[in-house]
C-alpha cells in the first residue's frame, strides 16, 4: 500500500467514524425538533426516567449494544431507530467519501451533509408529516455546490425549475380535483431543492423510484386497513429515499438502463 492509498483509507475510516458520531446527533434533532425542544439543553437523557446519560452511554452503536437497547437505570426500552440512524449515517458518509473524495473533496463533504439532512427528513416526516425548511435549504445549498463544482449548472437549474413546476401542478391540481391537499407544500419546496441538487436526469429517476415505492407501500397499508379507516401517508420519506439513491447511484442506474435500452433497439 503506497502513501496515497493509505491516506485514502484513513479518509474512509474517518468518514465512517464521523458519520456515526453525527448520526448520534441526528437522533437528537429527529426527536427534539418536531417537539419544539432545544437541541442543546438539557443534555442527553432517558425520556422515561430522566436519567442523564454519561459519555460512555453515548458511544455510537456500541452503547446501544452493550446496554441491550435499554436504559442503564430504569431498563426502559430504547427505540432501535437510534442505532439505525447512526449506522445508516455512518455508511452514507463512508459511501460519499468512497464515491466522491478523489474527484472533489468539497462535493464529498457536501454530499455527506445532504445525506444527513435527508435522514432527518425521512424520519421526521414519517412520524410527524413535516418537512422543515432548514433541511430543504441544506438540500438546495447542496444543489448550488453541485452547480459550481460539477460543471453542469444548466442541468441542475432545469431540475430545480422542473421540480417546482411539476409539484406545484400536483399540489394545486389535487386541490382543484379533490378539494383537498394531495401533498403538503413542504413537498413542493423539497422537490425544487432536490431537482436543483440532482439535475433533471437524476431528478426524474428519484421521482420515479419514490413514486413506485410510495404507491406500493401506501396501497399495501391501506388494504391492510378497513376501507373507512384509510389514513393519509407522508410522501416525504419516499422523496428522501429516492433522492439518496439518485445522489449516490444515479449515474450508474441511468447508464445501466441506457445500455439496456440501446441493446434492445440494436
């Protein structure tokens, strides 16, 4: 292993470690922000008995495993979401470093931050049906960085406009036809930001994956309920997941599909 390969390996290890630590903070954001709580005070504590967590109770992943998913003091169960968020964020930060660092460290860091924002959007909208503007702004800021560093600013600009126009059409179309909102206005703002981030080609891919996944899951959930008890489902989690897939693997998926299509036509 030469010096360059060693430095790259260290970068990947650091990205994973930082991603796990940031994931621990994301759990605080996901729980406290929708409940209008301070992100800094009080310190981390058990929501069942108010036990103040020590530093060794806050080691990402390891503390959850050592404690068996329970509070050290009252033994109340701790949601596995806490460990899931830490692991997923760590893996995504590692993926950003592996995919983008050699070409552009600036974009690698930006993509990692965007991934963390998307995790927050996923879990908060899933539980509270809210997409906070601060996360949408992070995604939009990522789009601006992509325009500057990627050299394809027009694709990103078209993507942002397309996201806004299409989702505004869906928003007002649902009101006109159904006399109610078919999706939240937060979804509209998010779609514009996602289009700016991804560019129009990968934005189409992201929306396709989000729509298919959303349709399948929502249909299955509604069929599992009684007809008169069907409930509204948030679309934000599917948008966030589709954006993640397109951000990290969009070029490969589009390239595979294009090659497949050309092979069928020749």
